[in-house]
């Protein structure tokens, strides 16, 4: 990255900070055609972003100066781009078609990927068809998926998005270490027909193992010891630990699959069983279509690159430290939570690749709720609050597919379009006063200020025809590559997460104090006092 590129970027921000988005359509007649594009079945409209044409060119200059194309080649080439852990980051290999030629640190991996994928499909079909049974010979009717973080959020998003209304196999997810979470998941299930899938990359994750122990004990109360292991499946990069825990079968993935990028692997075995291998395969195809777009499209017409540049412009150029994501589809209700981990765990960093302090902003706070729910919650803040919060709307034209008697979705996406329009154009005090023309002039003046919307607030809209497996795969891959490009421009490592580790270490130390019945002398006064109150 050259200083000249950032200097040009900063100059554009200083010059265009107050530029009116709506005015840019008249000033640049080609704006809509340049800022909209189709990628892997998704339609993206970034024309309501805050950049002028010159600012957009300055953003492209950043991407070129950071050599995004070279970094992209290193990602797909299996280089050790997670340099703090010496690992490749090769989740695209998981969604390539059979017969790929991916390598991780020079080691061919595609044959292994194909083998695991076939094993997942065979096992899933055996469970779905009743050929794979439990200890008492009964077919499985429910799955309890135990994981946390990347071992939970991705599969949970996939299941919510693609599940049939009345699934043949009930899939439930447990992540929270609070025993209530597991109790709710197990309520109403029959141990004889329940399959527990424990997902942990290291098979040492405290929350996951605690929940797995609860599930294991629940099974043991009813099932005979012989054959009980058929009810517990492990998905891990440490199969020997899973076998030691008592898993009757394990499905492996490698350490070049990062947790928050792992839904394409055996981590989603629950979804492969619940949805069927064919549906999961279609999702992989959609993701691979986005991979191919990311690899081949020029930067100025590259969907992940444009999404990343819009965020960099808002965060670094215009100092906007939060972003909201509003999926206008009930099936995508977990998308904001998924993106919180994907983006904030990836790019929530304070040092650059060389270890020096980051002098630029990195990842903003990411939050959201499904539309139209969010409109009745935090949208007041993004319309009239003092902070400008860029928004992303994900709109699905047909949320219920081809259901003949389904009510129309037009009220749903009409709301989405209206929100983007309202954020951009706002409402002037004069317009608000005109709406109050029937009131006493003094009263109209008093109320007009409260009904004024500043407008000029940016948004991006992503449209898909229907929430198909292909569209979901493309959408998730779009956000993955967007996050990667941002990390390249910010010169940070998007693939480690040391911030997660410190709390885990300290939690283990505090648990030892709980077992001892008193706080240790090493604890600070506040933590010691809180622990003493909780111990009782």
C-alpha cells in the first residue's frame, strides 16, 4: 500500500464529505449503470452510497495500491495468508466441484475434500432413508447440533434459510453454555431417535464440551451402552479427541478451514442430513459461482470489491463506525449475527500485519434485525439520530418460492425500498412544515423540527429472486470475500482471532477458584468481589 493512495483517498473524503447522494445521479448520468451489477445471481445496487465519481476512483486506487488481485491469488493458491498461525485459508476449496486441484501450503487437498463430501452424502442419505439407526434399531427423527461460534452460526443460518416448513428431520442447535439452552433443545425429543452432532475444530472448546456432556448424559439415561455411540457424531480437526469422547463416527476438516468460514465443510453435516446432500450441493455451487466472479471480474465491476470499498469509504473516509444489515426475509433472520462474527472477529484488529498499531479504522460495529422488525426498533436512530449509520438491505423477491397460495411479498420489499429511499432523500423542514399547514403557524414551526429527516444517508441493496440454495451460497461467499478485501486494504490479518483466546484462558482460571470455593489472591478487587458473590 502506498502513501499516495491514502493521500488521494483522504483528499477525496475532505472534498466530498458533504456531497449530496441524490445530486450525484444528475451530476453523473452513468452512476446507476456503474454502481449496479449482477454477480452469481445476485443484483447489487451501490448507487446510494456516499461517494462521488472521483471518490469512487480514489477508493479503487486503494484497492490497486494494496494489490488486492495478488492477495486474492494467494488466498486461492493456498499460501499461508494466516501468517500468525502459519496456515493457508482455503475455504473456497470446499465448494469447488469434484476433481479440483487446490493445494494448501503446497499439499494437494482436493481429493480429500471430495472424499469427505462423498462420506457426508452417504451418511446423510443413510440417516434420511432409515438405513442408519440408533442403539435400539429405530431411525433418527431429530438432530441436536452442538457447537459455538463458527461451529454454530453458519449451519444455523443455512438451516433457517433453507429448511422446509415441515422437515422430515427436526434439527435443533445448542451453543450457549447456559444449561437452559440444552434443556430447551432436548425437550420433547426421544433419545432412541435423536442424533447428537458435536462440532468443535479442536474438540477442546469449553462451551461445546460442556453441552456435549449434557447430551451424552441424557442419552445414557435411556439407551443401552451397546450401540449408544451411534447417537454421537463428531465433526472436528482432532478426530482422536472426538473418538476419546465417545463419538461413534467422526467427520474431519483441516486446520486451513477457519471456524467462521467452515459452514462449507463437515461442520454443516446437520444441514446435509436435514436438507439432503443435493440441496447442500446446490449451495456450494452458488458459492463457487461467486468465487469465480471474484476471481475474474475487474475490480471496478467486482461485487465483493465494491462492497468492501463502500465500507472502507464509510469507515475511513467519513468516520462512520457502525453499519446495519437488514435482511427482508424471515429465512435470513440469522444473517446479522453471522456477519457479526464473520466481519468483527476477522477484522476487529488493532495492529497491522507488521505488528505496528493500526492508524486507520478497521471493522465497524455490525448489527441488524430482519426487516420489517428493525423498522420498529432501531431505524428511528438511523433516520434521525446524530450518527450516520450506513445500511445494507437484502431483499428477496419471492420469500416463499413458488407456493401457489402464498400471499404476495410486495409489502415486504416495498418497505425495504422505501427505507433506502427515505435514508437518502430525507425530509426538509420546509416539507415538514407544509404537511402541517392546517395548524397554527407557531405550532407548525414547533413540530416541523421533530418531523425533519436529514437524509443523505447511504445504503446498499442486494436483491435475489428467491431464497434458493444457490442464492444463499452466493450471498455468504460475497460477504466472505468482502471481508477479505477489507483486511487486505487495512493491512491486517483477517484470519486469526487472538482476542477470543484471552477470555477463555481467564475463564479456566476463575473456574479453578470456583472449585476451591474462594477467589484467588491474583484476582483484581472487582472480579474477586463479583466471584465471591456468585459463589455465595
